[in-house]
C-alpha cells in the first residue's frame, strides 16, 4: 500500500487508488475523482497504530469511497 499510490499517480494519465468499504481498491482518473469529490463521496482516512490509539504519521492518508 505504501508504494502503489505513487506508482499509479506516475502513469499517463494518472490513476488514483480509492479504498471501498469492503477493503478493496478501485482506480480512478482525474475526471472521475473530481466528480466523486464534488459529490462528497471521498473522505480521507489516516492510518493508525497500537490498536487505533495513535495516528501513524509515517503512512499517507488513504482516500475512502463513502457509500
């Protein structure tokens, strides 16, 4: 998970990983992602450690699709 978002963002055209509620990921391009953000269907989720007690700042936030 650490390197995949950077790899897909480097493609031409770039793709962005968005986590679904079942834990799987979908790839979206700029236009699709902009539409999802405009519809408020994307939220950021910060990685946690120690059973969810501490935010893990070594990880990037993950985009999550809101159902």
